[in-house]
C-alpha cells in the first residue's frame, strides 16, 4: 500500500483552502495525526522509514523531533531504530531542548518530522541540538511536500528548502501538491478564505 493511500484511507488528506505554517496557501492539507492515531500504522510507517535509513548505513544515536508535529513520528522512528528519543519545543518562539534531555558532544542525531515542507522547524531543532554539541547527521519525515530533495527520489530541491544540502533526508513519499503565496493563490482569487488547519475542528 502506498503512503498516499494510507493518508486517504485515514481521511488525513484534506481538501479545501488551507493556510500552511509556511504562510503559503494550498488546496490540500496532510493531517498526519489522523494517520498516526492508529499505533500499528505509525509502527508500520516508522519501520519502513527505519529500514531505508539502515540501508543507507548511517549511524544514529538519537532521534529528536520538533514538537508538536514531529512527536509521534519521531517516537515511532526511534522505537523502530532502537535508539534514544528526545524532542525540541518552541519556547518564546525559539526551538529549545528542555525537560532534562542531555546531548553528548558529537552525539549523532536524526531530526524527525511528520511532514517536511520547507523544513523550517526541523532546521531550528537541528540548531538547538548543535548548540548543545550534538551532530545532526540526517533528517527524516513520513512524507516530503516536494520542496526538498529526499534520498531515492528525483524530485528536485527548490530554493525555499531550508534543509542543509549536504545532510541526507529520508522520507517515504513525495506529496507534490501545488502551493501558492497568498498574493498569487487562485483559491483566494476565487473569493474563498484560507483556514488554518486545526482551527475549525480539523
Ligand atoms: Zn488562498
């Protein structure tokens, strides 16, 4: 079964007019929480992602997820990789490692999100890890929104991808839906108003 089918079956691929966290508008929104509400699905997806990472031969000590979006995917991936799991959270706008989590000098950390769009939160979590002396060796997500170049895909990297070029990025699928800056959004031009996902019970 494809990842897209899994999202469709879980009614996690929403159609409407959405304002994404990047500020762009889109006709589609991926509600990963709906996919991950079934722990078996979370485990299955994480196992597929873990085997891709293991085949690459990259050594991971710890998975770190930026809250809130990456928490469940990150936990499931750490479990599948059998490594330690920590998370970063935004405090006064700054992605921070708290809760007594420690990061050793040169500890090899993978940053895991549910979906990577431009990778903004993932890069902020990476900066928080590196500030503590850790080494960010990879990024991962269940799916790539099509701006960044993941391993095993020929989708090209766009200029607005914030992930560092030299660090591998693993994901199970590309969801390459069109996204528009608000001023060039055809849905806005048709007179509808973009909603922030989660703000109306979704
Ligand atoms: Zn719009």
